[in-house]
């Protein structure tokens, strides 16, 4: 287990090996109520019409906004070094998840 050493007035954060491996996600669905934002991270596989939520994060509205600002800042820094991130007009996978289509 990795452990960050605390400095003056800093939080000691532990990162287990299992969590450090991360979870791949290529789809996120965001919903909200008046008190929370829910981020569901999903892995969609080509040709498989079913996908499972791999992780769910629930945030207060303030923390959701802080996350958005932190993501924007990090994307700007990434693009300054690596160039603009290209985005497709269409989703990277068909919304029918690549399953077979019916023919008459």
C-alpha cells in the first residue's frame, strides 16, 4: 500500500494496490438531484449489448463543481503539452452497443 507523507496541514491519503490499478471506463452517465451529483462509470464492449456500471461516485454540488474545475485545469495543462484532444462528432461506439441489427 502506498502512503503519501503528510506535510504541514496536509491530509494523509492512502492508496491500496487494488484501487491503484484503476477501473477502465469509456462511458460516464451523470445524474443529479437538488443535493447530490451521481457519476456512473461504465465499460462498454464492442458487440456486447449489455454494459455494467463499474464505479459510482456521489458528490455534493460544491464538490461536483470543484471536480469540473479541476478536470478543466488538467485538460488545459495536458493540451498545452500534448496538443488538442480530438473529439468525434459521434459517440465512439454505436448507441446499440454494436449488437446485431434486425433485418426484415
